[in-house]
C-alpha cells in the first residue's frame, strides 16, 4: 500500500499583477518555407502521467480550490491542488525550438506547446517525437497572415487548412488549439468550428475561469519585452499565484539575435526554478490546461452509495469524452474511523493512487480521476 505524507504550509503571498500591455510590439515572422514531403509513421499516444504527488502543500489563504475548507466533496482549481498553472508556448516553428529549446524541457520532464506553421516545418519526425514525449503540436495558421485584414473565407481557410495539414502530417487528430498570427483576433467567430480554444495576447495573467476560451491571453516574452531575464520569467510565474491564475508565456526563439529571443541559459535556469517549485506550479501544455478547466467547470461529482466499508462516487460531465479525457483532482472527506493505510481507490477496475490530508481531526482523500470513465470506489 502506498503511503503519502501530507504537509500543510501557511503560505500567504502578496503579489501585484502587472497588467501593462505592449500593443505596439509586432510579432516577427521569417519567410514561410514550403515543407518537403515526409512519410507519415503511426504514432503511439503516450499514457497520461498525472499521478498524485507524495506530498501536497496546501495554501491556507482560504482561496477557492485549495482544500482548506471543510467540504465533503471538492474539485481542485488546478491539478493536484497546485496554486497556479504555467504554460509555455512557442510560435512560428523556428528551427531552434526543436534543436535547442525542446531538449531543455525534456531534461526537466516539463511539457510545452508548439503553435506551428505546417508550411514551414521541414522535419516532421522531430514533431512526432515531441508529441510522443508529451508536448503539444498545435496550430498558428497556414500562411501566418494577419486575421485583422482578411475576409471570413480566408480566415476559415487558414484555420481549417493548418489544422488538417498538422493532423495529416502528424498522423493524429490532436490539433485542438490555435494561436492567432500577429496576436490578431477572429472577428468572424470561426475559430470554434475547428478548435477548442485559442491564445491571444493580453500580457497579463489569465484567470482560472476564463469567460472566453478563444481569447486566452499570452504574455509576450524575450528581448525588448518585460520578460527577458531569468528573474523576470520567474517573477511572471510568481504573479500567477495571486488569484490562482494561469501564466501563458509566449516565446519565439532561443539563442539568436532579434525575434524576441531568449538565451538557452535563461530558459534552462527558469525551467530549473519551475521544477524546483513544482509543489506550487502545475506546468503543462495549453490543451491540457484548457481541458482541465472545462472539465472542472462542467463536472458533477456526487456520492452514489456509501456503506460501512466503501464510498461510490460518480464523476460525470456533458463534454465530448474523446477530447475531454484529462484527469481532474477530487478531494473527499472520509469517515472518522477509516484507517488511511487500509484504503483502496478504484475507477473501472483501475487502481488509483491517492493522498491523505488531515485538517484538524478530519481526514480527506485526494485522487485524480477521468470524468465519465466509471464510478470511483473508495474501499476501507
Ligand atoms: Zn507568429
């Protein structure tokens, strides 16, 4: 039986969100190069690796979703009751993203999102491998045109053609999110025909419960922006803790002059910081965070049956289960007499890992389960 240690830490952090916008900064794009034809190879989709950590640090600042309230059933704001979410996104399919940036992410086992231009990709094997390693391959349009100056027909072509081309070249159907070229917008409301969410640019922390999934604000990083040094990049992550928000970083290049580049050394040190502080930050791809939020907001969690030695919990939503299959973190109060070491948690005959939290004299169990994937049974 797995045993988990639980730590409750008083952790009140006062930070001020810097909402300054740099609307005048224009995105730089290299000439779009027509890609060479590549043979597609079958892709094995990796298993989700969303295990409950051995140790969860609860904040006691009383903000929603952090498990301090004596609630019978609760869904965490962020996976594993982390205090905020962090997503790194990379635009424009610049070659140094694959050659320089990705190996650094892989070194720390952190995942990132590549908003890609299929017309510019020369080696799709690198992208297929990145997907197998858990990174997200998403779309940044086909020809990188400014949507603010296009007809609805052209906008729709750019949305659909890029998605279809990426799915075809990747040999999958997982191109689910989009980033507007030049951080423009889709005034025709066509993006939701082809994607489940899109990144814009607001240069501020995104709230944990967005009103518009097609206007999720990224923060422009790199030279000539406010987020260029290691300290500045770390500080942006710290800002996301206030209001338990979501910091969406927008990168372009590593180790080149111009093009909002950052140095690989700065990136490495920043990822090291995120890794060292993984008790606070949930670092994951854009699509996984979108899935989690939509599931968290749509899900109904209820006790279906309770006996002297088991509790059955239903976790269901009305979302498309082919897409919305990310585990969400659930916390359930346990009867007083339960012995933590004798617990077992199962969903559809799959044994789930769990953690135990004790707040005062009350015990809670915490586990990650996929909505609509069967009843969760806690046996004791
Ligand atoms: Zn771009």
